[in-house]
DNA sequence: GAATAAATTAATGTATGCACTAATGTATTC
DNA sequence: GAATACATTAGTGCATACATTAATTTATTC
C-alpha cells in the first residue's frame, strides 16, 4: 500500500521516503523490473521530487535500483548471476566474522545470541513454520556479524541481505526443507567456542556455499531468471 | 586546487561534483575533520547546492563524509579503529577472491595481470620508489578482485580502498620497507596456479593481516589518531 | 507507403526561494 | 556578574520553477 507519508516528527522527509521505498522494494510491493518516474513516486508518497531523488540516489548506491535517466527509477531485478555474486560476498564477510569471533573469548550472553536463534530455527522446523525459520536464520547470521563489533562488516551484510531478500522470500516455500542448517550453525558455534578459527570459518563457508548452490539450482529449475 | 567545474559535456553536474569532491578528499585537499557548508562547496565549484547535495549523499553512503545537519559536510577522519575495521573487510573480500581464482583455470594473460604488478613492485623496491611501489601493489590487489568477475566484490574493494587511501598515503614514507610483500604476492599467485584454494586464501589472509598490524602499530606509534 | 525531418512532449538536471529551526547573540533580571 | 528569556542569524530541508534534451509524434517528401 504505502500511502502518503505523515510528517510525524523531526525525521527528514528524504529519510522517510528512503525507508518507505526500501520497504516496498524488499517486500515486493514495487516489483522487480518495474520502472517508476520520480514524479509518480513523489505523488504516491505526497512529497516533492527532491526527497525522492535523494532517496533514489541512496537506493542506487545500495544496489536496489537503477536510475535510468529518462525512464524513471528501475527496481533492479536480481538475476541468477547477481545472486551468485551476492552469495560470494556474504560468504566472504560472514566466514570472516566467524573466524574473528573464534579468536575471542565470548561471554555466555554473547554465545546465547548465537544459540538462541539456532534453537528457534530447530523449533520452527518442527512446526514447519518457514517464515519463523527464515527469521531465526537471519537472526543467527546477523548476530554472528554484530558480535564482531565491526560496524562496516555489519552494514555490508545488511546491505547484501537486502539485495537477496526478494529472492530468498520467493524461494522460501518451494525450497526443500533446510534440514541441516541447524546442524551447521551448531557446528559453527562449537568451533567458535573452542577457539578454532580456521574450522569456524571453514564450516561457515561451506554452509554458505551449500546455501548458494541450493538457491541457484532452485532459481534455475523454476526459471526465476529475474526476481 | 579544484577550481570551478567546466560544464564539458553530457556529464551531469552532480556526477562531476561527486568525482571532484571524492578526489579532493582522497588526496587530502579537503582534510580530515574539516567541515564545509553546502554553500561553500557549491561556490568552490561554481554550482548550486542541489548537485552538491546529491554528491554528498553519495559520499556519505560511501563512508567518506558525514552530513552534520547544521554544521556542513564533515570529512570523515579515519581513526585507528576505523582502519582496523576496513582492513578486516578487505581481508575477507580479497582472500575470498584468491580462493575463487584458485578454483579456476586462469589463462596466461590473466595470470600476467597478477605477475606483472608483482614484478613492478620488486623493481620499484629496488629503486626505492615508494609511490611506484604503492601503485603496483594496488594494481595487484585490484587485479586479484577484478579477475573474479564479481562486480560487487570489486566495487566493495574499491570503496574500502578509498576509505583507507589517506592513511595509506600518510604512512607510505614512514613505514618500514615492505620487503616481503613481493614474496607474499608470488606465493599467492603460485597457490592460485596450482589450484590450491585453501592455501591461496590463507596466504593472502596472512598477508593482509600483517599489513593491518603494521599499519595499526604505525598509526599508534606516530599518534595518528585521526587521519 | 516508407523514410526523413521538424515539432512537440515529457522527464530529468539544476537553480532558486521559502520556511523551519538550531545556534548564536543580546538584553533583562536578580 | 551569572542566568534566563528573547531576538536574530544562518543553514538546511523541501518545494518549485526553469532549462535541457531524449523520446515521440506529426508533417513532409519521394
């Protein structure tokens, strides 16, 4: 839906526009390949072109849209190749995160930020609740990166998850049950706790690579060439 | 210098403004911590605030400036902690690149894109030409990432090199001679050619970690807290 | 009727103006 | 002289108007 934005508080319109557009892209309200003129976007939200422009510049740098000079803002479709790129980047960043954490002494509370989502995944699997599973999975991966304390690492992972979000959602219900995801996560946490950096990174790498392969073959099989 | 921008061709002013500002930041024409008003920036380049704004939004997302609502654009200083973060990210991305390449069969021409800069480094070292050495080093690392064909990986590495650029330059002449850099590069290329992904990634990791440690201790020693 | 040229439209890139508000300065009070 | 209230300034956020130019349509020629 995304009706007109209310000028609630001291939050700049450009910021609200950005948030709103981002939401709509991630949730497929604005679907891939769609092209919308700046004016239309402005009208849709009840703001002028200026904040729309600013939002779009940000979204473009974030990899979610392309600005095509006379044809409006194009919601960037994710091809299979894009997906491969994105997963490669995530693999690099996250497995490095696992490595970093393994070299640290994490507190019990910190470890729990990893184990709790993992248990939640297990539970969600039992109940066959894929959305809950996906959310918990996301929590785990996010916690992994957050715990490193490296803000840039976190920002990047968030950015790239954003790019992959639509595709992940589209395949959530047609993919095979992610049975060994939980096992992988447990193994990563174990390696981290044991301080085995190499192993933690390696397990996580393989986990991610498996995920990538599964995703790509799914996209190919279902001819999801552009999401 | 960076005098007024000429409206050369079909290139948008916002783009030229962005390029110009980015250059000036990387080359320390605009130095770290400096705060400049939108109006001033506009006057400096002979453009209105609109393109300046657009450029700044981009630069902010790129991590080069902060926009501080009533105090202008602040050239983001790089702290030691920032530097550590940046190197961690680069380590993750580049060592993954090495791993990816090792899993491929590279052509002779492709290999040469790695070996040539390495030889140039060696040569520059002999002549004690640090600038040339740095440029060749950069070429090597760039080629490594470019060869993967992963555009996102490349963009990220370029972005983070950008953030680290000032600090690298500032320390170029006070750092000890980078004697074993060449050896590391050769070893990485060897591992890649042998198809030993694990080893290629590992060597490159260690190469980067060494670089990071050297850089950080240098920054600490010279009290470069904000670059 | 097809092809080219001219004219029109429309979307963006840029400049500008206004309103809002944080920051600063001044005045008043005690 | 310090503190608070008030007035002033100045920078930005946003809307809007204008200029530019790609795209499209119409007109003209063969």
